């Protein structure tokens, strides 16, 4: 009787019964041990399921997981964000989901439920259509076929990145302003106290001179900081003209070679072929100067000091690479090097790379950074 009851409970995944009072039944000891082990595993799996569902329901990405049964797709899971954002009830079958979101489902059906990644325009009721990044992938687990659909709002991703960029910029600006304003305020209070005295000693006069000099120095620093910000904020639109790359590079090297030689750096200019670009020559020369200067400082403590310039054309795009044998920056701060006023140099202003990136962006291209054991490199991509 106990044997049949226990086996039935195991087969039906019903672990609500408690057989502990029968634990002294020697003949069923292993059976009850199996029952308790499977019961513990079921509780552990339920806990994991709750955690996974909680995670999926708290991310701002639409998630749907489909499960295939008898050649038909059923909705295995739909997270809260998807249901709320797309105003979709928690349906159980694909055909019902298709009625709610025909634009989404038709894209997936056209691609026959294969793995893909594409941007898609989706309209919700009478609202304006939004652009989403749609990514899908299929998997088979223990003979069960699953299909995962992920939807990210591109507008939301861009807005978040813009917000993060502004927060980082405000932190830097606040830091720089406080570094100048705090000592200036302290010195002003000190001067005000000295001004209240009827007579001033020689020591007091020295204090006044030192305070004024410090205030002038901090004011100059603040003025330079604001001027740097003005350069970034008021970057003019590029005046593009048909320009030959080797001419741009040679003009830049005329300016930089004396400085690089003084620093003991070898320049390998491997750009010998003719490449025509539609660029603002003055702005692009400034980009090259900034990148070469950055490499020069990266090589300060290196024995093997080499900077190499290369170029190639792929898929109607010109790739110009400036690489050096320096250590580059730590992986932890790679994503910050293009932020305004971010610098690892004690005397750096932190606008060279930001200005360079803004100029390249304004030309319709992009500036990419890469580091490896052999060194680091900046690649300019232009159409």
C-alpha cells in the first residue's frame, strides 16, 4: 500500500504527502529516500523558476518564449514588459498573438522562425510606429523545441545612452568647477579677513600675493576649461572638399614629426596609395594631430616607440588606422575615453579624443579604438 502510494505520488509529481512517520519501515527506506530527494529537487527547481521569471519580468526588454507542440507554436512565457508595453494579454497560442501583433508575427513567419536580428517598425494601436531591435533564436532541449523572441526599443536605448552621457558630462563639469571655485572662495575669505585689519605685516602682504597668484592660476584653468567646452559645443559643420589622403597625412607629419623625433618615436607611414576623400581638410588634420599626440603620450614610458599609419578601402569605405606600441588604456575605462574631459593624463584637458570623434561623426563616419598585447590603435572609417 505505501509502496504503490509513493510510486503514484512520484509519477504524478505530487510531493505533498509526508511519509516521515513511516521512516522506520525498513523495507521502504530507499523508496522514501528517493521520494525525499525528488521532493527537494522539485522545490529547488520551483525556486529557480521563480527567480528566472522575476528577472525576466524586471528587465526593460520584451521577451516571448514559444514552445512547439504537434507542429504548432504555443506561448510558453511572456514577460511583464512585453505584455504591458505592447498592450497584449497573456495569450497561450501563436495564432492569438498574431491577432494582437500582426506586424511582429508576420516578420517572424516570413523568416520561417529562423534565427535573425533586424530592426522592425511596430505600431501599437493608434500610436506612432516605433523602431525596435528584433532578435530571435531557437533551441532544442530534451526533445522540446523553443523559440526566443527579444524586442528592444531603439528610441529607449538611444535615450538611455544620451542620459548616461549627460550625467557623466555633468559630473566632470561639476568636478572641474568645484576644483576651481572652492579654493578661490577660500582665498577670497582669507583676503577679506586681511582687509579688515588696520595694518598689514610683511607676512600678510606675502599671503595676499600668494592668494592673488593662486586665484589667477585657478581662474586661468577655469577659463581654459570653458574654452575647451566651447570648442566642443560650437564645432562648425565640415566644409567638405575632394582631398587626397597622402596630402592630409604629409601636412600633419610636417607639424608632428619634430615633436615625435624629440620623444624618440619612430614613424612608419605606410599610406602610399592614392585615396580620395570628401572631407574638411583642416578638421581632419586636427583629428590626425590629436590621435598622434595621444599615441605620443601613450609611448612615454615604453622602450620600443613606434607609430604606424595605414589605410585601406573595403566596401566603399576608407579605413585609416593610427597604431602604436603603447600599453593603451585599461579595459575598465575603454568605454570612457571618448567622454568629454575624461583623461588619464595629469595635465590633459580630455577633449582631444572627444573632438576627434565629433569631427569624424560629422563627416558621416566613425572613430573606433582597439587594444591588444601588441599595442593599441585608432581607426577612422569614412565613406
